[in-house]
C-alpha cells in the first residue's frame, strides 16, 4: 500500500490520467452496451427531458437519449482518433526510420519539408485537405492522418539517429543482419518508450482536432454523431437546455484531460 | 551576417514551398476556374475561350509564378459565389480577425507570466498546487467549449454581453472591442495555462544551475536572483512557445469566430469551403500561411536577440 502511495506521489499525472481515461472509456462502453435507446431515435414527447431514471442524462431537442448519443458520439470520436494516430504512427515510423538510418539528401529534403509542415497549426492543414477532398468520417481520418505524420516522423528519426551507431546495432551489423532487419527488429523496439508517450499525446490532439472540425460542420456529417458535431447542435439550445452543451463539452474535456495527463506521465517515466 | 543570410534563404524557401502547395492543392480539384464560372452546361467553345482569356492554357509553372506575383500585389482573383474581388472581401474582415488575434495574444502573455512567476516562487505551497491543477484543467477544455461556457455564463446569466450581437469596428469601436473581449478570453485561457506550465518548468530547472548559486553567494536577494538572473534565461523557451502560440491563436480564432458569430476570416473560410468558393479559400489559407511564416521568422530573430549564446550559430 505504501509502495503504491509512493509511486502515485512520484508521478501523479500518470495515475490520474490512467484513471480518467479508463473511466471515460468505461462510461462510453457501458453507454454503447446497456443504454436501451437508439442514439438516432427521435421521440417528440421526450423533447428536452430532464435527467431521470429513464433517461440518465436527459434528452436533446429531438427527444433523443443524451447518454446514448454521447456514447455513440464518443465512440465515433475515439475511432477517428485511433485511426488518425495509427496512420500518423505507421507512416511516421517508415519515414522516420529511413531518413534517420540512411541520412543523406533525401533526409535533408524530407526534414525541411517536415519543418515547413510542422510550423502550421494542424487544423489549418486539415482544412486544406478537407476543402479539396470534401467532408465525411473517412475524409476526416485521412486528412488528420496526413497532418499527423510529420510529428511522428521527426520523433522516430531522432531516436534512429541516436541508436544507429550504438554497440548493439554495430554488433548486429557485424553478424551480417540486413538493414531492414536492423531497423525494424533491433532499433524500432528501442524507440517504443518515447513513441508511446507521443502516441498518447497524439490521441489528445486527434480528439481535439476532430471535435473542432466536426464543430465547424466540415468533419463528420449527420446522421453520424460525433462529440464536436453534438456540441455545435447543442449551442443553438444553450439557453433552453444548457445541460446538453455542458455534458457534451465536459465529455470532450475529460477525454482530452485523461489523454494529456497520461501522456505527460508516460513522458516522465520514459 | 552568415546567420541572417541563412535565415533569409530558409524564409524565401519556406514561402515558395508553402505557396506552391497552396497553389497545387487547388489545381488538383476537378474542374477549373472556367467551368466554375460558366457552369457544367457551358459549350466546349465558350470554355476554351474563357480558359484562353484567364490564362489557364499557359504552362503550370508560369501560372504558379503569375498567381504568386499577383497575390503579393494584392490581386487574389474573383470570388465564385459573390462575383466580387477576393481582395475587397478580405480587406473588410482583416481588422476583425487581426484585433481578435492580438487581444488573445496580449491576454495570454498578461495572464501567464505573472502566474508562472507566482507558482514557481511558491513551489511547495498549496497556492502552487491549486494553480497547477486549475491550469491542467483549463488546458484540457477545447477553446470552442470554453467559448460556449463563456457565452452561457457571461452572456446569458450575467448579461455582460449579447451573444451574437457583434458590432463592427466601423460602427462603434468601443463596443467592437467590448464584444471581442469574451472570445479573446476563450482563446487565451488554455494557451495561458500551457505557457504558465512551461514558464514554471523552465524557472525550476534554471534555478538549480550553478550560476544561480553564485548569484546568491554574492549576496543577491531572492527577488534579485529571480528577476535579474533566472527569468532572463527561463523566459527564452517561453518566447518560442508564445511565438508558436501566436500561430495557433490565428488558427484558434477561426473556430472561435464560429462560436461567437464574428464575421472574420474564420467564418468566411468555413462558408467558402462549404460553397466551394476556391479563390477565397486559397487566398485565406495563403494569407494565414504567410502570417505564420513571418511570425516564425520574428520569433527566431527575437530568440537570438535575447540569447547571445545563439547569435553565432
């Protein structure tokens, strides 16, 4: 017990972040599994219903159960964040590994390009991609995914630069290991501690970016619900039903808080 | 001198790269300016004639450089939806977005530096913990939700402003500023929380260095050491962060304008994306990109002025 208290005191962010993230995931999961309402089913009689046993969080302007909708919207938002980060990490690893390991002219060009992209606010870049491709769930994933690649590429590259001349890599090379094997079997696992915390922080950014885009109406399109979209709907009824906007906003804020604390904690540990 | 040259070359390279991408991105969209103007029912002859007039038949790089040149001389084309010049549409809105950005930035700096100093000075006291936790919470609230909370609390409960009652700067300047205070708060608070945290971390790590001990041993007071020695070094990473934040604030104001119904660049950009009014989208993106690049350059210069160690690097 004392040991646990000591650990928590040493890195409170990690534990607070893990608990908040776990609770949010559980709330969303329970909502998906056990709330007996279709998130899209309208019911005029329940318009703006206050929280009750039948509707734990009340209903929205179409009489749809708010908990069911928050759970569905949260699931969409998290799915988009997961897919986005996955694209960023996978392509980031490929670009970072090759540029870091081989260096040379290609590295110079790609990194200058990377710097130029990184200097821009991610939402602006995503807006450019969206305005070319059009909106919708998969387009949001692709546009945010592209935007996320440079930051991961840079992290992986610097780790590869650090590792490529270490003794274990030299000995693998002496044993005749192929470059690809050295890169992905020997070096890559050593980048995981650093990569893990940036992946979690990436989640945080992805949730925020998706929510902003859907809030602006250029992200997820109805009838799919996402938290950002719901918040933008809720704003119209702010005076009549402040609970709608506040619950939706707090859900987004707690998901972001959980991931950002977890990311900070992991960084401290790495 | 070498640095200045190197920086200028990087600057020009970035400007070319970014404008090139903005240009090429909108070239990739199916349908060109001629089809956009004449509609899908236009005859091929009419299209070919208009393309010739608009110069769309010229080689790609010629078109890029002529677009770039006219962009810098203020000719940004004509809006598809409104038929007026993009320049005149943007010129009216520039003061709005610019004022909002500046107000948010000033607020960010004005809030974060005193609080950052305070919380690092009383590092082990309850005050600092309370401020840290508040900061962490503030950081996690997305600006658009903060905007909605501000609208609800200050607008609907306390009646300090009328939500949606934006007054333009050429109608009543005082009320214009009065309205923008609330969106500026919504943009600034999360940024201020981040910058406070960074300043604290930076001060705490500087405080353990040898030069600080030497300063104390020479008989300086705590205040003297903090302001004259530590802050000078600790502020440098914060300046970089604030520079990056300024770029973020420009982007953040695009979203906040939507929350507070402010007719600036953000709302125009979003509606132009929805209407596929590409000349407008292209111009706004290019202008914001330019602002971001120039801010980055200024931060880089400021950085060197503040930290002599970097000057010859």
